[in-house]
């Protein structure tokens, strides 16, 4: 009986401390979703416009354009690739974050060929390559928005979109609902 009481006296403070620690541990952050719906084109005749510097806290490089709503996009503003120098996206403050994917599709329906995938980097090193991912890293062009989410859950500081198959179909890619999570300081 004395052994049980002694063990209880020793373990009770530890159990209490674990309960407090688990209760005060921060919950996993929810994804922030950029829908791009607050971006308005200058005129209804304008097909697209360059992504604004710093939109959503990101540097969009020189190849991304926001586009007028279409039936394929669910009548929401979306982002498409155009000609330009880069396919990368990174935070303007250069901080690392988590990337939870985006809804992607072909803005020219099914006339695109090949597939596309994300390449994620941290501090100049590739941490995820959808081309070589074990499951679901690449996506064939489809005509309907479909979530493409990397099966990598670690921090990144650069997102690139790459293409295999017919590399000339980059201008077909469209995406919406860009999901990311900030890393708590």
C-alpha cells in the first residue's frame, strides 16, 4: 500500500504537468486561402492582369496573371500562367511557411497535354518534387478545378510549378484557392 501511495505522489505532479502542457499547446494552424476574388480587372474587356506585388504576402514572379471569372472557374477570379521569366511563388518577407495546395485545372479545357506538379524548396534545397513523389504528386490537365496538394508537410520558402509531357502547355494552367499556413514565431 505504501508503494502505491509513493508512486502516486511521484507521478501525480508529472501527470498534472503533461495535462497542462497538452492543454496549452497551440492547435495546428488553419490554412489561409487566397481566393483572388478581391482582385478586380480594370475593364470588363481585359482578360487578365499581372498579379500585384505583395498580394497575399507573396511575390508572384513574372508569370502569373489574375483572370476574369469564367464558368470553368466557378465564376470566381482565378490565377493563370502567362509568358514571363519565372514559375515560382515565394513570401515577400522570405519567411518559411507551409503550402497546402491549390485547386488547379486547364483554363482551355481538355486540349492541353501532359501534366504538371509542384516543386517545393527550403533555403535553396528541394524538399519536395511532385515528379518523383510516391503518390499524387503530378496532375494531368483537367477541365474542372481539383485540389493538388503535395504530400509534404514541412516548411518551405519557394513554390515552383513545373510541367512534364508537352512543356508548351504552361499557358493552360489555372488555379484558385491557394492554401498556405504561416509558421508561428
